[in-house]
C-alpha cells in the first residue's frame, strides 16, 4: 500500500537519511511535500527526483530561487513560515519532522493537528513546548513516533510493557569528541574540532550540542515528555561506543536495551515501517569486532549542560523553552566564531538565571518565550 509522506527539513541530515530509505522503496511512498530553509536548488532537485507535489522554503527570500529551479517541473513552490505550517497541515499519512531548532515547532503542531503519524526528530520542538505538544497529540489522536535514536530505542524497549513497571530509563551518551578533554582544552576547543563527532554524522547544530552534552540534556527533557515515568526515573550514562542507544530497566531487575549501528537510517526506518520492520542498507553490528562496551557517569563539572537541562525540567514552566532558545543562540554564535566553546553552556546558564517568563500555555506563548530568551542570550554574546 502506498502512503503519502511530507518531510520537513528534507535537505538536512535526517532528511537525507529519510530520502535514502524512500529511494530504496519508491513504490511504498507518495512524496507529497518537501521543505528546507533556504537550500532552494538542492530542495528543487529532491522535489523533482521524488515527484513531490509541493516544495517549500522557510525563508521567503529564497522563494525566487526555488521557483526558478522548479520552472517547467509542474511542482508548486511556496515560501515563508506560514507556508511551512500550511504544508505540514496537508495531512500526509506520515510527516517526518526534521527541521532543526524551535523553528520547527509551529509546523510540527500543524502536522499533529491533522491526527496522522509524525516521526519526530526535531527535539527542540518538544523541549520548548512539551506539555502543549503532547496535549495536542492526545487531543487530535495523532501518533508521535520518536525518531531520535535514544528515544526510538526506549520506545522499542517499552513495547508491550507498562510504564508503571519501569524502574529506570537510561539514555546513553557518546560523550562527544571532547569526552576526555580537560577544562583548559575545552576552553580552547575550535569549531572544526567540535564538528567532528566520533560516531555520528549529523547536522552542525546537533553535532555541537553533542560536544557540549546539551544534546543529552535536551534529550533528557524530550524523554520526560515522551515517556512520563517522572524525572527521578530518568538518567544518563556515557557509553562511548554508541552501540546501545538507550535502555529500560524494569522492577523485576530486567534491563532491555536496543543496539544498532550508529546510522540514523535505523531509527528512521523503525518509524517509517512501524509497527512492522523494513530493510535498510545499514551494516549490522559486528560485536566481536566492537569487542568492548563501556559505561561511565557523566562529568557535569566539565559538561554542565545536562545539569542545566535537569534543573530546567525540574523548574518546569518556561525554563526548558528558555534553555533551548539560549542554547540555539549560543551555538549559532560559536559556529560564527563569536564566542568560545565553554561560553555556550555559560550563556545558557546565565539566561536561565534571569527572571523567567510565566509558564506558556499556548504555541503563541511558547514562541514569545523563545523570542524573549533569544533577546536575553544575544545580549550576553561577547567577542571570543
Ligand atoms: P540539519 O542542519 O542537517 O538540517 C536541518 C533542516 O532544517 C534543513 O533542511 C534546513 O534547511 C532546515 N531548516 C533549518 N532552519 C530552518 C528554519 N528556520 N525554517 C525551516 N527550515 C529550516 O539538521 P539535522 O538533520 O541534523 O537535524 C534535524 C533535527 O533532527 C534537529 O532537531 C536534530 O536535533 C534532530 N536529530 C538529528 C539527528 C541527526 O543524526 N542528524 C539525530 C537525532 C535528532 P536548509 O538546508 O535550507 O538550511
């Protein structure tokens, strides 16, 4: 049976992995729409290859380029923030939410409101608007499939079990490229070094988040919303090999873990085929070659981001959205050469210390909190 699919963030790393899977099984999918921010030529090429009905750029200034690249193809082009929401609201059977950052939140909400299936990679949407997004999922009877490898692993380990029987959910973290670096080395870490993840090939923002461990902090908050076992039953363990993608421990002492190659096509395939399985071209694990799996507690002295995220989750209200927004600003500034590596978490921490706006109760209020926190964080940017 052919299913329709829309990919929000088609030109990114998750978008490319998703399209790779679709390319291998063209008959199974009818590509409705693909989106990007401003990679107009790349988006147009993908839209033509996959026979999409519609291609959308989030940045309206890039629409003329998209129109030109699509001319004669018969594919409709649109641009702007509202166009992203409109395309998400077309009601494809499956929407892959892979825009990076809080910019993906409104389109994700628009997709959820259609009550269909959403494969959610865009963790920042859930961090910023967890309660609102999860209520929307419930209200509209949507199916939210976690695509982040850790959450997808937990989702698989929970299958057939009751959350009341869970003792611990353990998120694994590779520890990133700077796992063994001293404070002094971290203070001098460069953009190029931060962008070299030891195990995963991902977009720039999440790669820097992995290096600061903020990625794990955001995932902690993400897990709290997706699997409501309570914050005191969620923990993080450093596992440098990234073979175990996360674990669930039950009250009888059993721990279920999901293992797999460090290739996002595996969790994406699990979402696309859910509740069945599909083939991927991923090389299976070769455990004798891997040899050893090791584990360690996170070092929150050198990597304070997971502590910040835990504190933001405990504080609740606007705090997670503020943390996320400040981090987005700080990561962009680091990538732009404006601040040092260790200033990223410092700016997130200092923004959280400001008087927090009141708890947002709607999408509009989350976006207002996000905007305010960005303003505060931008004021803290100092030259590197
Ligand atoms: P990339 O940076 O590779 O891609 C981001 C995509 O979003 C691109 O298509 C980009 O378009 C688009 N985009 C960026 N900014 C905007 C905007 N303001 N409005 C509309 N579209 C925008 O990111 P990743 O694929 O690495 O990550 C996507 C999401 O998935 C993130 O939330 C990340 O945390 C999550 N994730 C990613 C994993 C990975 O392995 N990459 C693993 C687990 C989760 P353009 O090309 O035009 O810039």
